[in-house]
């Protein structure tokens, strides 16, 4: 029986989502020969944490489901032990990259990767706290069904579990390292209001995530498909394709990884939307097989980001996303040029080469990011209201934001170079049984 990790990182109240996650774990355990480690990495405030513990408790006792509900205190204990065991230099910096004080989409998933390794799990299946599952009649549409059907198989043997094969036979001996889908419902980033206020401004802002030298037609096409996921059409029947999965077709709320997450981590950038999508590009450009299915998650917005403090924080994360693209677009282009050369003789990702590409990006001229901030400031001033208020904060923060975007990539290169040692050390480290708030639900 193989062990798998179904994980939910959260810093907000989401007890109903956790209860649903327990039901997905039960479905996996009932239909596949797996032991499901349900891992909740919880940074929520104490009252919400207690609600989460009660929701997680409903899954305790489910056959072949093991529940781990870890607060930041327990995560920190685990990470300190892993870093100490790894004997890597700069241990305090590594701890900060793995568990930063500010929100980090990549760091929370990296913690799940290491804890999954410590638990002996062969795959990681990630969901998000602001999403839910589609329901057809009395049946909940759990993505893990497709994930466990194909993940980890030799690609040449995975055809029987999918509807369609669109994979070159040259990749048949490679493993299926990614199975994922997207979402329906609201945009993956909360920018619909910008479009409603001024579609022209929406285009100008969203197109900032394209490389600066892209044509206007390319930018229009990118804007048209950005952040929309699978649209709004609900699930009716299964369709799964064995292919090289386009990163634009999947979302990190609906993803699973085999093997590749133990080679390369995610960028640990703080307060940066989209910083957790890096592995999708490694898999795609490295010609590693995956399965794209249509059990799309339902995306929804939480109320916090509509408050004034939440709005300011969210727009900062959105701005930092655009600044990160100076570096990530460069790295993605280099990954594409490498192609199958990113893989070693056993079809594993050559992490050292990925680290080299990331580090080389930090030498790029930042003029492109200066221009991005000019567009954001001008566009948001024109929108007025809270957008203009946000724009007014940018001049004083401009230099720091640009420096942080470059430093984030320096830190990422360091983490990639350290990752193999951290993964090895995690495999020899026990997962804490105390979460920092209450006894951990590990039964």
C-alpha cells in the first residue's frame, strides 16, 4: 500500500473546506490501495484553528486515512530539525525561506513537500482553502480519482486510465509526474472590478505579465485567457488526456505531483501571487508526461480581501507578481530551450541546471520592472477610489519592491541548491505530534 499526501495550506477560516477534504481522503482510501495522509498546514488565528481541528476530527478513524493538523509552531520544530540534520550553511535563512513571517504561496507548499517526504508519501495532492468541489446529483467530483489513476505510472502504461492520449510515443518510458485540472467560478485573482471599471486599464495591467517584447496580438490573447481557468461550464462527464500539460490549463488548487517535487521546490517569495506555479513549467518544458482532466475545482473569494487592509495587501501581492515575471519569464524561456535536456538518464529533473537558470536571471536589467510600476501607478490612479489610494503608496515603495523581486530569485536559487539535502534530511525526521495550539490529530 503506497502512502500519499493530500494537503491543504491555509491562513484563513475554512472549516467546511477541511471537512470536504476529509471526504476526498475517504474516497481515495476507499477506491485505491493507498494510505492517505491528510495534511493541514494551518496559520490561521486561534479561533479559526480550533474550528479547523473540529472539522479535521471528522476524518479521524476513517480506514487508511491519517490526519495531521499542524500549526506554525509544530511546522517550525520540524523544519529546524530537518535543517539541522541537513548540515547546510545559513540555517536561519533557510528556516525563513521555508516558514517566512509574511504569506508565501510557494513556501507553504514547500513545507508540504518536505513533510510528505518525512511521512513516506510518494505523491503530494494540493487543494486551496478558497475553493470547493463540484457536485453532480449526489456525487461529489473529487479530482483525486484521476490523480491516483495515473500519477507515478510509466506513461506508456497510463493510457488505459484516460479518455485520450496526445503524447508522443517518444515519452512512453517517462513517468507521469503531474495530474491536474483547473477551476470554474470566479477569476483566480480578484480583478473583475478593474474590468468593470475600465476594460482598457484591465488589458494594460493584465498584459504586464507577458514578456515586454511580445506583440500586441500575443498580449491580447494572453489577457483574454488569463485567470479564467476553465470558465463557468459545470462538470457533466469525465475527460482526461495523457499529454504534456500546458501550465495555462491547470491551477495549483487542483494539482498533484510525483517525484518532481523532491527535485525542485517552489519559489519562496513572500506576498507574491502566482509564485507557486514554477513546477508546472519545469514539468512541461522538461517534456515530462502528465494528465489533464476536467474535474475542475470551484473557486470563490473570501471577504477579507474586500476590506481596506485586505485590498492593500492583495494589490501588493498582485503588483509583486508582475515584478516577478521579469525573472520568471526569462527562466521559463530558458527551460523551454533546454527541453528534455533538463532531465538526467533516469528522467529526473537536473536541479543544478534549474538553479543555474534561476540565478542567471538575477542579473537582468530592472528597467522592465520600472516600466511595469509606471503602468500600474498610472492605471490605478485613473481608476480612482481605493485603486488611486494604492497607487499613491507606490512611489515610496518602488525601489524596495524592485529589489525584493530580484532578491526573491536569489533566495530561490539558494533553496533549489539546498533542496536535495533538505529532502534527504526530512526522510529521516519525524513529524511532530503537537501543533502549537492543541494535540495533533495523528491517529
